């Protein structure tokens, strides 16, 4: 996890922060840990994002896979998530 100074300098510039790591168990645990840490500094600022079953079925496990394998799916997925 980045130290608080680095994290604060990054997070303070955004209204919301989306934390998206690999969809495996270690990625989900790390994502939740980072989200909770950000929210301890900036309440309700961060939330987690995980792929849907359709993304996993495409063989996508993380953001870079998603963008590389199917850029249209990636853009639509993020649009649906952010409203």
C-alpha cells in the first residue's frame, strides 16, 4: 500500500476513487484494504469495482486485460459502473 502522503496527494484531486485490482482472492482482499484506507482519510470517496461474470467469461481478470482484449466492453463496463 502506498504511504499516506503519496495516497493523499493522489486521492485529494478526485471526487471519487474506483479501486480495481485482479478479480482473484488476493486482488479482492487488497482492493478492499485500499478502499477502506482511502475512506478512512476521505469518507465515502472510494469504492471497489469487480468484473461481472461476462467479463470473466471473456478471460479478463484485471483492468489492463479488459482494455487490451475488448476496448468497447471496457468503456461500456466503466460507463455502466459510473452511471
